[in-house]
């Protein structure tokens, strides 16, 4: 009788996917921490790399019985989105003695076979949608108040001064919380100095070495910025801002505007505009647009788990 009752339990399974990699990773960590509480041995958790995972290998892990623990916890980490469907057959049957967590690098469509199979087996598929605009600001405000104990106005300042990347924003909030915990007083001026975007001297050195093609020094500066704590995607974001600025200035030059007219017509600092004006005279508009597309592709590949952020930044600089 007890065995029959156990067989009626719904399988505990969770599939996490979506464009917001930070939220996928965070939900996965929280789920693992919760599910690991009842495990009594190291044999209870099996972690499998999702890249190149075969259906038979996953099915074997799912169907395997626990040894010392009340259940087995199988964690499949970052399955490429375009390789998810072949794994559907492996989760068609999930025994009550297995808890299954799968994370996907990217978004699955509503008709995806793996997502449907998880639901049919009694599990749940959750999409972490990309946050932008008001949703991003609201998330940052909640994060600042609930996790870091910071006033929401500082969260707004962080969002304004950072690329729209949750990992970067949370890293900056963590930095501000540590500064506050040290007993120092946080002000808007202090926050501006502490934010990664405030390292303007190094950023200027980097952008000075990007055009017409990135120099060896540009690569060294980019590596220095990442070693000092700036996220590689944030470095790429600042590079993209520079290329976009030079492209806009280039368009104004081609319309016959003088340096003063360009400076008067744009909101950036006049010195920044002057640097962009000089760079635009040597730059090719098509190459600038190509560089922006390459940076966009790099950021997508990092967020979808296809490339390592730091190594990808090195490769990006060699392609620009």
C-alpha cells in the first residue's frame, strides 16, 4: 500500500528558459537550495552539462533510483535552446523518486516538445522574459530594497548609469550596499563615483583606441577594465555607445554641419563630441553600423550562454 500511494505522487520537475539569463540562473540556484535540504548524501545530486547532452543519458539519470537519499535531484545545466526538443522523450516519465531541474540557454517556443513533455509529466516550464523600461526599473527598485536594503532612488540612478543587464545592475547594487555597510554615507554624488560607468578615464582610453580599427592597446584596456570588476558586457555596451555616437556625428558631418553646430545640437559633453567628430572624419559609416551589429550579436551570444563573456569580448575586438 505505501508503495502504491507513493506512485500517485506528482513528479517534481522544473524547466527554466528565456532571454533573461540572470533570472534563470537565480531561480535555478534557489530551487536547488530548496530541493537539496532533504538530501543526506553526496549521491543525491547529479549535475549534467546540457551542451551535447543525449536523450538516453538524461533518461538514465531521470529513471535511476536513489541510493541513500529520499529522492534523486537531477540538475541539467544550460541546454542550448536549439537542442532542447530531442530531450523530450527522456522526460516522458519522471518517477516520484526524482526531482528534475533543467535550465535552457535561450527561449523555448510554446510548441516546444521538451516544454510540453515536462508539463505532461507533471512539471512546470517557466519563461524568464527580458526586462526593459518600466519592468526593469521596478525590478531594480525591488532588488535594491528587498535584497540590499537600499533606497529606491539609488536603484533608479544605477539603472540610468548602467547597461540594461540584470547581472550588472545587481553587481552595482551589491557594491553600493557594501559601501553603506562600511558606515559611509551614500549620496547621489558618491553613487556616481562608485558605479562602474564612472571609470571615464579608462573608458576614454578604450574608445580612443577603437577607430578606425581596435588597436592592441584597446584589448589591453578592455581586459584591465574586466579585471577591475567591470562586466565584459558593460564594456561592450560602452563601446557600442561610442560607435553609435560617432555614427551620428558622421551623419551630421555629411550634412555639412561644423563642429560647433554638432556640439550645439547634441546633449553629450562638448569634449566628447569633439573626440567623436575627429574620429568620424576617418570612419566609414558602413563599418560603424557593422560594428554595432557585431556588438549586438556578442551580447546576445553571452546572454544565451553560447560564448564566455570575457573570451567573447577578446574575439569581438579582433573582429571590429
